[in-house]
């Protein structure tokens, strides 16, 4: 009521009311709250993580993530659906660099902007690498082409010689541009020496692309290396005197090749067979003479990494620079050279020689020189193994320093135990670190890598590598023949171990479980485990679990059609691929089988059993109707009446109801993979078609 006082006698005093309210609130706070303990735990967890991150930043370890973000930027570029604008990339990078420099006084902002700048730099460098290449691509295969030029590189393989030809002239009907470099296969023993001018007739093809969607693109590296076409000679080359003098690069290549040939000849005077081939590979970097059976044995046993070992890692920096040239300048040699240089620099300035920082610097230098190498299986596996090993031994170093022994016998026993334990740990760590990449690219996991490395690495460490180095050092004095036999003995022991392990059941376990998303998650788990310390390293469990969740065998196509139109596969009744024309396109057929964890090869018997053939062509029954592979134009009319899908080099009749696929149709798409849609009908409308190349590629 208006005018009534608020302090009537029937109301409690204000102080008492405040006390009552406080009592109620206090009782509410004292009562147990649902999820209260969980909230406190979460708060403490985040506070601990924040403290650990601050500790990492104060220790300067956040810089180790810059190469990771740099590589991520390169991967983002190659994953883009369309070619990015180079101008936009350069502008973005400039803005990010400016913002990073402006934020130097604010630690947290500077760290975030530095990471974003590394990402932008990787993206832009990859874009720049592509923009520098303005050559056209040889899309349709060219028939007989008369080429003249200089031999710039030579590999003498078991079945054929292979050369890199710097082309001076190219004459052929319908060839609208002159390729700069061509990689040719020649009849075995017919190739001339590096630096020679030659004339040869050849059939040219575009560099081989991916065997199917998601497979490794073998044409990417040659294209970035400047190779415009590949092919095979239609006869032996002829030596000719060209009007132009050899370019400086060819003269240098000839000099380097001469040194490599001389080294190989000295080794082969003393050694023979597999020992000579592997010794030549280790000393000169030329692996072309290693027999396929030996390479397969080492691959199955998990000893292939020995072939990429660089004797440069045991030489001084000047000598290793020469070795880098001699070994062909591949990723493994580059990594060894850079790591050695950083080790020597660390010794000079009095810092720890081999650290995660040196690995990070080497990664940035290799990727900056060739951004596309981030997609190379060798690059991925070598840096994964190096990172894991350096991180593992860095963490175990304090434990190792605490082990002591008294007395000569005890000290010798401790050294032997440490050596054997180090071998086991090295094999285990490197094997686990590289397993996802090997499974992704080669569909294989070395089941007995630990066993083979324990048995073979003592011979490699004490006989092969030291005496290989000694042979090189003694070569100028004519005393190298004293070292090669001991190196050969070590190689024989290694090959013997390799053969024994490769023969064990389950060696070279095949799997198609890993896919790109799962390997990316596994890579993040490896990085977290290696680059983070303390409680932060437990974060690796999250991407590891994600990798497990993303893994699994990919959908298997029902039909595969190679670009040549002659190699075709269908899903047979037993669930495996049946491949027609596998021997004419062995590399593609082997990849099709390998990606399905199928142990058969292109030369296996009964591989085309699902096809029925006559002189006009072949047919196979699929879940979507009949597939016809037509060889002659006169058979197309019958195929149009009976088949749902026809693969033919000839154009089909105008009123053909079937869908016809020709090699011309696949010139830009590469291999076609056809998947049967669940609701599909017995026609092409029920198929999902996936090309091997995207529109950008």
C-alpha cells in the first residue's frame, strides 16, 4: 500500500536478512556439485599444459615446429583443387612477414604469426617452383621421333640401358614442340658414354602418371626435374658430331660420370656379383646394376635403408660435397651432406653436434631447394627415421651417462651391451617411424626388420662402411684393393642375412590399411612425440587414435582401365583383380595388385582368367554388364550390341548404345577406376568413375 513503511515491526531486520542469505549461499557452495571435481581436474590440466607450453617457448623449442608448418604449407599447395595465384601467395607472405616482425615485442603473438608465416612461405615456395616451369606437356604419345642431342646421364640396368638426353633437334610428324630433356630406354649395352652426341629414333610418351587415384604420381618428379617425355629407342643410337658444343652442364656430367665409372671399375676388379653391385651403389650412388632379386630380398627383410647410406657421412665436409655430386644429388645424399655440415658446424662452435635443431634446419634446406620432395617416399621415410632416432637418443642420453662399470671386463661387457641395445633400439625406432609411409606407398611392412638389422648391422658398421671409406681414401695411392675385399665380405654377410630373413613366413607383410589421412594423423603423432617434452608428449595419443580411426582398406574398384587402352582389370568372382594385358604394362599392373595387398605380379599365371578372347578382342562379365576390350574395328558392331562398356583404340559406330572409352579419352585423366554404385543398374549410369589425375594435374 502506498505510504506504508518498509521497516514495519513484522519484517526481520536487514542485517538478519543479509545473514540468512549468506548462510543459504554458503550452504549451496558447501554442497557437492555435479562434475565439480571433473571441472577442477580440467582446469588443472589446462593450466599444466599452458605452463608446459610456456616452458617449451622459454627453452626455444617452439622453433622446431617451424619446419613442420613449412612442410604443411607445401602439402596444402599440392592439395589445392586449382592452381593458386602466385601474386596472391607473394602478397600474403609479405603481409605475414611484416606482421611477424611488427609483433616481436609480444611473445605469444610473435609465435603464432611466425608459425603462420612458415605455413605461407611453404605454400608460396611450392607455387614458385611450379610457376618456373613453363614447358608444354607431351599429352598424346608421339610415334617415331628422330632425336639428336647429348647424353647427360646414363644407367646400365640389368635389362636395358637408360639415358637422359638433352635434346638438340626433334623431328616427327605432329610433334608441335621440341622437348628439352627426354629419358629413353635403350637396348642393353647399346648406350654411348655421357657427353656423347647421338642420333636415335624413339617412341615418346608423357611421363608415367599415377597407376590409379591415390597412387604415387611417378610423373611428378620427372616433370619438376625438367624431363618433358619418356620413351624407348626403336633401335641402337648412333654417334654423331653435333654442330653445337656440349653445354657446360653436360661437360660437368661427363666428368662426374667418368669418375664414377673409374671408381666402379676399380671395385669390380676385386669384387663380383652382388657384392660388387652393392659396393658400387654405396660408393658411387649408382644402384642401377643391383639385381632385382637382391633388391627385393633387401626390401622384404627391411635392409633397403643400407643402400641409401652415404659414405659422405664419414668424410670431411669438402669430401662429402664431392660425394654429393658423385652420388647423383638425391634426397638421401642431400640429407647426409646437410646433417654432416651441421654436425661439423656444431663441433666448431662448441655445441651439441646432432640435435633436433640440426634435423629441423636440414629439413628446411632440403624442402626450400625442392618443395616437391615433400611428396617423395624416400624424403618422408628418411626424415621420419632421422627425427625419431635423434629424439629417442636425446631422451636416453641422461640414462646412458648414468651407466658405469668397474674393471676392464665389465666395461667391455657394458660396451657390447650398449652396442647391441643401440642396434635393437635403432631398428625398432626407425622401423616404427617409417612403417606408415612404407605401408602407404608400397603397401608393405617389414615384419622382421628388427631381426635382420640386429644380424646384419654389425657387418655393415664394422666392415662395409669403414672399409668402403678406406677404399676411397686409398684410391689415389693405388692401395684401394686392400680395402674392397673386406667391404665385400661385409656385404656378403648382409646379403646372406637378407636372403634368410626374406625367406621367413610373413616377411614383407602386405597391407592396404594405411591411407593419406591416417598417415597424416600418424605423422602428427610422431611429431608430437618427438618434439614435445614431459606431459605435452602425451598429446601424441590424440592423433595416434585418430590415425587408427581413419585407417582401413580403401574401396576397391570393379574395373580399372589403363591409359594405353590395352591393360584392363575387372573384379573376378574370387574378389581379386583379373588383369588383361598385364605384361605389356607391367609397372601399372604391379601397382594395381600391390595396392590391394595381392602378392601376385604382372607375370603371374592365370592373371587374365576372367577374360574370354578371340582375334577381335576380349570380354569379361562384371556386376554392371559385359565389358568388351576391342582390338579390331570390325568387332565393334557386335560389341555394341552385347556390351555395356567398350574399351577400344577405334571410334565406335555413331548409334552404339554402349559407352566407349578410348586412349584419347584418358590422355588427360590417366587410369580410370570404375566403382559399382549400390543402386546401380546394368549400364554405365550405375558406375562411379574416378580418374587417376585431377583436373589440376
